[in-house]
C-alpha cells in the first residue's frame, strides 16, 4: 500500500528506473544492436561467478565511504573529504605492509588500523574548524583532498616507489599483510566481512545509542539541539572522527585486499562515489549495502558492455548524473506526497 511512510523508498526506486530508461534510450540511439547491448548491460554482471565477484569487490570500498558520508550528511555536514582520506590511508597502510613484519593475522590488522586512525585524525581537522569557528566544511574538506593527495603522492614517489617498476608504484607488500580471499574463484576478500560489520554497527550507533540520537538531533536543528542540552561541538568533532576512521579503513582494506602494491597515481574516486551511495541510501546506514551493490552492479555492467558491444563505458555517467539530479530535487514527486498526505488526513478525519 502506498503511503507517506514508504514514499522515499518509492521515490528512490522511481529515480533509478527513470535513469535506467534514459540510459536505454541513449543505447538505442547509438548502438547498432540495442537489445543485445542492453542485455549485456543488465545480465552480464551475474552471468559468471567471476563477474558476480567483481560486483561484490567493487561494492566493498563503496560501503565504507558510503557509510562515512551517511554519518556526515545525517549531521547536516556536507563534507566530501572521504576522497583524500581514502587515498592517504591507503598510503599509510601500504607503508606498514612494506616496512613492517608480523604474522598473517596481526600484520593486516595493524596496517588497516594505522590507516583508519590516521584517517580519523585527519578528518578531525575540518571537524574542529567547523565546530569551533563555523568554517564551511565543504570548502575545507575539498581543499584537504588536494593536500592529502599531494602529500600522499610525494610519499609514494620518494619513499615507497619501487625503482625496478616501470610504473609509478610502490614496492610489493609483504605476503603476510595481504587480506585473505574468502570466496574461491573470485577476489572477494575478508574486507567484505569488516564492511558488513561496520554497516551493522553504524545502524546500531545511529538508532540505538544516545550518541546517535545526539547526531540526528544536531543534524535536524543545531540550535534546538544546543537548547536541549546537547554539546553540538562535541557531536560534530565526534562524527568527523568516526567518518574519517571509516574512510581510512576503506582505503586501507581496498589496497591490501585488491592489490599487491600501491599503484594509485591519482585519486581513486571512491570518496566522491560515497556521496552518491549516501544519496541512494537516503542517509540510512542499513541501506548502504544495497546502494553500494547497485552502483557496483551498473558499473560492472557498463564495463562489460564496453568490451562486448559498441557503446562506451562512459555511458554510466548518464545514469549517475540523472540519479544525482532527481534525488537532490526536493520537488520531484512532491505533488504525489501531498496527495497522500491529504488522503491520509481525510481518512483519519
């Protein structure tokens, strides 16, 4: 039954369907075999075990950055600093994976925690600037992305780079630092388990703890939260610490689970994608899993389509752009919500 309680779910589904229909229209115009191309896009990601594995593998970093951005957005903080933190934490984890030795259990744990803690500390800087001096978090986080990328690239070039390598990549990681593969025939690694646990913990934190309540109240109305006795300065700094920890953990796990050396000569883009995941999840931690899997699915589908048809993978940008435009448009389908409100009010009366 359609009602205002599930309006946002219906609205998100409508956005996804409209974006897919527009993409199919574009494919029909530019492809010589549109039906075959659309079939590749829709079904190739689940045709083989390895392709399913690719979808899950790509969704892991999206879960971390998506959850990180969800916490910030829910506090009404438009912070996009997960991108730089994701990259810099990967550099830190790579340093631990290269220069330190430990057994196969403690080595990846230490490397991931090192990247996560550094990410939390770095994220706290724009958080303190916002909480203490009301510095615009969007501006400061975007500036930090460039700073962290520059410093991380410097460390890669001058301290981690393997002179025997023909590319701009680090020395190989010690085998003990690599994350274990948990699904044979794929590259799905143990980071998936960590990501799912973090999503569950994030949902519990937001809806079942005092700190989560303070976070939501600060996001709803900071002045009212302060009047109610909530220390909003502490809340803003705390949520930045948690978000940075998650983004840093995501970068560390991604580089140790999917690579044997650090090869990122540019920002990987997962931090910005986290904002799209958060929009699709409607800032609900539990919905991050589905949003990340959906985004990974259509990207793998676009990649397979580019390989097996005459449509380039850049077509996926159309879908993402339409999703962002429609989800961020507050007036989209609002007339329908107003009708439902009037109908429900009439029924109650």
